[in-house]
């Protein structure tokens, strides 16, 4: 069985985001970029499936700009076998919408025929939380979102999902689209020898147009602004003072 | 213009707070029909019919709909979609699972976590963990959106809409529910509580989280946690507040032993009053706190619990 893992290149989660003064978006020029943290968890899980003998090949795929090569090399260094880059824009500031990404991934699935797709549940840049679900819709496959435990049993996958009230366990038919949550695993670091080896692993490049997908956005970004900042508060010296202040403002 | 609002129904009961808040957003767009889906949801439908501003309630009851499985519920919504210009739902784990699937089946983009309705095509939503607000205008014929409930006031009761039962669709049979692990609690629900007390990594253990719970119970509050506390096993996943957990905006938010990573702030910075208790005076949580107390939480929290009348 092949495992397909979509990975996104996003602003590093430690970087303080700056909105551009003209309101056109967030400044991504000369900013540290990394693999979306949820996607690292997906890559890790794919590699574990291979190590457990449940998968034969792990294919990482990324949609976006040429620079996504770096993100794919990270996935390869972690242990993915090969990578596919689908170039959908030349502008690092253009975010390809989940619907277009899902269509591109559908085209990749038609060629590669994986048994499972492991994706991050959400990208930490646009916070859409949508690509996996949309891909499941387009393929007509089952979907298992926000997954913190995954077991493959023959033609089914049994998953535990993190939901509002706690945990839900469901069984889904394979092939399936799984979106992973934080507690599924702790991703490994790539070792230096593996980083060197990753440079020789195959990385194919295609374009969205070659796959026949129109990536024109459906949502036009009218403006991007900073949220209102909270006014600075005060430090209190003791629990007594805190209680007094809370009573003053009627909070307790 | 017609809006189809998917109600939040849990075990046959309407989640009134979440649904009524999303209703406020839906009413700004047009005439609202509420859809209740569940294995038994007639009580939920009756409750939804009482919300002010609801024109009609549709009630789809079937065993296949009992556990918010995405595939059958998405197919049901699709079967109704041609009558509406908008399909919206409160942003919950159920709708975040189902609505992007609906959107893709309709070949439209999902608009996630809407925090303001500008007009019928234009919406505000946070990106980058709330560090930027994007205004987006949709060119799709049907708009599919999830509504971030913490930014809308709940609609009142006072309506008396008709309830209409509708047939279930065929179940594609791609998934099957096995079990739920839901901790029963007498505490208020996290996303609708007036007061939230949250603990972070600083609490140090699952046992020590009891002092957070003690303060919460004294205040009649819900209990929250930072990602670090959940990852460390001190608190269950459904307590997580933040970018990828729950977003809350209570009247009072008490952050205990939480450093205040932007991912956590994303889930609570719209709270009316924020209190931070942390022994590290450099902790970023103090930058958003109205009242900050630099203290050892094991000393301060029991004292605070005792002193609150």
C-alpha cells in the first residue's frame, strides 16, 4: 500500500506574524518557513506505517511554489521515499485555496492510487481546516478527521478522533483520508545522514495546469488587518489585591 | 435569500448556545431555516423553533445521523442545498468535519471560522492564530461557512417556527461509529461558560490539576488547559483552548501556569477580563492580562479559591 502525505510550507510557528502596511496580506518575504506542524505528524505516522510493514511506500506531495522543494526534502529526510511538487503559483504570498489543493491532490491520487492519505488537520497559516475533508469529498472516500489514534485492520481503519466532548472512535472503509491531530505521535527529527540521503531521493515536479486544475481563488482577499490589541493591564502584588480588583470590576 | 443553518445537536439535545450564536450571524445574511440532524432530534427541533428569527426548522431523523459521521450528513445537506444561498453552522468539531466536505461536493470554497458578516458575500475571519484578520469576498454561488461562536451574541428565544420532518438520504456506508469517550461533568460547557479557569504546563501533573478544578468549581467556571498541559497528559483533549483547540471569550478567564504562546492566546484573547498567575514575570501571558499576579501557583491558587466568597 502506498501512503500519500500532503505537506504545506508555512511560516514557522515561532515567527511573529506581521501584517503588511498596505493591508494586502502577511509579510512572508525573508521570513523563516517550515513544514506545517500538523503535516510533520502526518509524515511521522506514514513512516511508522511503513516501519510496521503496513505500507510499502511513502510519497510526500506539496502544492505551491518552487521553494516547497525544501519542505519536501524535510519529509524525505524524515523517511518519505519520494516526493511530488506541484507548482501552482510563482508568488510566495499566494496561498492556494484548500479546494484547489484538494483537486490537485485528487489528480495525484488518480495517478498514484494510494491506500490512505495522511494529512495535517489544519495549516497554521490560513487556519482553514478543510483540505482533507474536501479531498475526501472529491474522491468519494471516507474521512477520519482530527485523529489521535490510528489502527489499520484489513479493509478498514479504526481511528480515535478528538472532538468537542472528548474522544470518538469510528471505523472507516479504506481507502480513506485521515487528518491528524496533535496527540497522534511526536515527529522525529531528521538525522544528518538522512538529510544527506534525502538529497538523492526522487522529487518530481509538475504544474497545476498539467494536472488540469484551475487554481483561481474563489475567495477574494479584500483586506488583511491587525486585530485590535488588548490594552496593557496591571500587575497586582498579592492574592488579596487580586480579589479586591476582581470585585471592583464585578468579575467575581 | 435563504440561509440553511445546521444546528448543533448532541445526543438529541440542541446545543442552544452554539446554535443561537450562529443564528445571530445567519440572520444578518437572510431568512434562516434550521436543520436538525440526529438519530432522534425532535426535541432539538422544537427547541430550535423557539429561537427568535428562525423561519422554519427541518428535522432529519435516522440512525445514520446519530454520531455526526461526515459522509451521510454531508449527503443530506447536499440534497437540500439547491434551496439556499448560504449553508452555515456554528464552528464545532462536528461542523468542521462535515461542512468542508459539503463545500467540495458543491465545488465551492469553505469559509471557516467567520467572525463577522460584512455582507452576504463578504466575511471576516482570523488567520495565523488570530494574528491577522482577513476580509474575504466569495464569488461562489453557494456560500458554505462555519461561524466562530465566541464573537456573536446568542439570539434570544421568542420564535415559533414550524417544524417539518424530512426524509433521510441513503447512507453511503463509508464509516461506522464505534464509541464515544465523553467525560460527564457538572461544570458549564467550556465554549459557553461565563468564567473559565485554565491550567498550563506549570501545573505540573494530572493530580495537581485538581487545584485548577477547585478554583473553577468555586467560581462556577469551566476548566480549560493549554496545549502543553494536554500533551503532557495533565488534562483531557477537550479542555484545550487555543488555535487548534477551543476558542473561548468568557467574561473572566483565569490563566494559571500558562506562559501564553500565541497558539494559546488565539483561543482566549477576546475574553473580557483576563487574569494571569505565573511565577515567571516575563511570561507573555502578562502582556494580555488585565490583572497579572507573579506568584507560585501552588501558593496563590488555593489562597484565591479560599478568598473568593
